[in-house]
């Protein structure tokens, strides 16, 4: 898991930590990141897809 998280950019890592370890909502994280919730939702999906690909290797 650590190796997978190390493949993320600093911003991607921060988003994943906020959503899944600190349990913030998409809306809360979007406000923190100064982006729209829709953009964050898409970004989260992209990050998760990249992590899935990492584990499929």
C-alpha cells in the first residue's frame, strides 16, 4: 500500500488522505483544495483508477 501511495503526486496524496483516512466529505475537501466538488469527484476517480492499475501489475 505504501508503494502505491508513493506513486501519487503531493496533491493526489493529500486528497486520498483527506477522503479516506480523515474521512472528510468530497465537498469539504473541494473547499480546502479550492476546486469544485465535481472536479474533485473526477480527480478522485482518476486517482483510484491509477491505484487499481498499480495493484493489477
